[in-house]
């Protein structure tokens, strides 16, 4: 699908999302520069003792919330696609300007049936920010 993401607070974020059942691919139409915050997947077996807090999502899977120190921000430039593996935490795309068009390859109902968000500000007292 093709969609447009409207201007947001570009270089800070407090929410990060994952999809537990699908991969996702993102790329800017026109190869413009954009940013993506990511943290490794943390879907777990609910009986697994990982030494971290385990949360049950609304869609039924269990996960350990990402720690703010483990979030990395990448600058994507040129005509590239980024593939997010199942469960990869992501914030963005983030970009300069009022709007940017993106290709987004995922299922049509992913953001309805498979969308888990962790609020870093509410849960961890952190808003992540970065410079261009």
C-alpha cells in the first residue's frame, strides 16, 4: 500500500510499536532521507523466565517491553527499503518537512489486529530524541 504520514514532532518520540505476526517493509517514495528508531524483538513465551517484566498484549502474545537504552535510530537515505522482522520494535518513519510519501508493505489489517505499542514516557519516564 502507499500512504502519506503527516508532519509530527520529528526528532523526538515516546512511543514504539511492534507487530507480532508479520514482517513490515518501509521505503520513501522518491528516496528521501528519513529516520527509524528500532529495538530488537522481545516476544516471549509467557512461562519463560527472562528476568524482565513480561506483558500480555491485547492481541494475545507476551513480550518484554524494550528498554530505552536499547533503542537505536537509523538514518535511511536514497532508494532503500527497510525490512522489520516479526516483533521488531519501531518508531517512525520520522522525517523533515510537512509530509513524505512511503511504501508500506504489510497486511491491510496489521495496524488493527497486530499492533502493540509501548509508551516510553508513561512506562519509563523517557522521551527519546536525536539530532539530524
